[in-house]
């Protein structure tokens, strides 16, 4: 589980799921149950499916007239569930219903008088976030849902680490299809796909989130670096580089050991976007990697930053590389103080 030094789990929930204008204090509001209670798993950071607004089909959100009132009543009860993830899912479903303009605000408002402070607090935050009433349908949400339907069927991006320095995107009309997806609710729907069981969907969305340019996705892309699918990890790395949020660097640097070669190569490439001492040290370590491709991209990133070559060849045998690696380490030790990095290239 990745750590998030900027926020505690409750802070992330309030900031990303509810966009409440509370200070990032790290303690839950009075009366709120902590995610460390039973049902939360003691997680320091919630999963993407518990934070982001899932797509309509995943949630089972009913159409108007399809038992909507009963459904909302059950969701309000779940706001006080002992299971933290159940509370989060109910909150997200109610938010999505209100954002879509469903007439459920009055039912949610009744929960303001609940004897359970958790239920009352969540109902208040939901209503505050939606202006106290349902909004008109959000066309951005509808676009996001249509986009997910499309990209869940076939790959829209590929990458060969042996001969490509960045992924190959081959569905350019998707840029037009995604234009206008900008609201928080729409972005949450796309983010939720990172927890889908559909591997094709996760891979495509991990890449598309970088193209959409919303830093709202950064914590979830960080979490995707631990996805079971190495390709999801690769595309999450490239998206983090595209978004350029320096706060993502610790997550990139803390990539667990034992990663397959494509993930290690991608890590060396995207670190160029985040030049600092820690990134240089990671690339110096990359010069000793067992893979020649990883060594090459570590060297290339170092050369881009410094303009130095120092006799390193990634394809030399280990004995032939050792002196050059030592030369790189000595050079950085002598020059790192006050070193001015060139401006990062766009990825």
C-alpha cells in the first residue's frame, strides 16, 4: 500500500470524494468513524474503488422510477454501516445520483436529523457538495460513461520497451471523444475504472488519465503502480510523467523491487520528468540493473540531465561497466550541490 505523505485516508476521502473545503488536518471530523475501525482494514490509503465515483453500471444505480426511492433509503442506512467501504460506496452512489439530477435530495435531507452522527455528517457533506439539491444532468458524466464503454473492449495503447521510449497511442479520435470531460464527477467515473476487473479497461484508463491532464487522478495512478497487471503499472508511470505532479515522485521511487523489465525501464524513462537528487540516485542504481535496456535508459536520463557520458555502455559486460559506474557516482557527488537541471521535456 502506497503511503501518501500529504493526506491521511480521511483527508483524501473528504478532498477527492466530496471536495469539501476542509483543512488537511489528518483527523476525522467530530463524530466521524475512522477507516481504521472494523471494516476499513486499517488501510492508510483507501482503494480507488472506495474513493472514486464508480460508473453507473458498476454501482447498479437505478434509472428514475426503478425502485429509486427504496434504493436511496437503503443507501442512507449504509451511510452508518460498520464497514468503512460500505459507507464510502453509499456516499459515492448518492453523490452520483444527485449530480445526475435525480430527485433524491429530499430523501437525503431527512438523514440530517439522524441520531447517528456519521449518517448526519455524511448527508450534510453530500448536500453541501451538490448545492443542497439535485443538479441538472452533467454532460461530462455522460461522455465519461460512453468513453468507458468504448475503451473497455479493445486496447487503445501499446508499448514495446525494446524499441519505444513512450507508449504508442493508436485511437486518436478518442481525444475528441474525451474532450469536455472535465467535471469532478466525470473524472471520478474514469478513475473508478482503475479498480475494474477488466484488464483492458484498466490499462487504457491508466494511460488516458494522463492525456486528460487532471491531477485529481494522481493519488489513484500512484496506487495503480501496485496493480497486478504490469502494463497497468507501466501506463500509470507514463501518465504520472504527463501530469508532472512532483508529489508523485516518492511513489515512483518507492516502486517495490522485483518488477518486470518493462516496468523498470518505464521508471527510468519517466524519472527524467522529475529531476532532483533522489531521481539521480535512482538512475545511478539503474546503471547496475541486470537488464541492458534498464541500464541504457538510466544512462540516457543521466546524460540528458548532465550532458556527461563518462564512458558508460549499457551493453558492455559487468567488468567493463564497473569503472564507468564509479565515474558517474563520483561525478554526481562532486557536482550535486547547487546543480541546475535542464527543464524537463514533455512526455
